[in-house]
């Protein structure tokens, strides 16, 4: 959940990325550390041909990429998570 917005990131059946105010099975993601040290996040609920083949991805322009057009090796689906201390995340 994003601390500021109080929203959960979701991936819908159509492969669209969105947000919701409550925790659902669409907000569950499979986290995988790739061989190149990047992280990928795949939908737990939905898949095309096999489980964990719909990835969370962001285009170069910062907009979400349609999950049905993604794969694990694409740069748009690889992330480097930032681990923040809890005091940094608190509202001022």
C-alpha cells in the first residue's frame, strides 16, 4: 500500500494497472529477483499461458504498460526497489 494515497496497486484481468482503496486478490503480486539483480512483479491471480507471466511494467514516458504485452526480460518490467526507513515515510 502506498502510505500517502492509502491505495493498493492492482492488475486487472484485461492487464490494466490501477489502484484501489482495499486489499484484493488483484493486488497480490509474485516478486522475483532476476539473475541480473533486478526485481519483477507478476500478477498472482491472472496469467496468459502459465502462472506469473503478466508483469507490472512502466513505459519510457512513465505511463503503465499493458501487462498482456510484457515479458520478464523486458527492461520496462524490471525494477530496483528502494528500501526506505519508516520515519522517512511518515507525513510531516
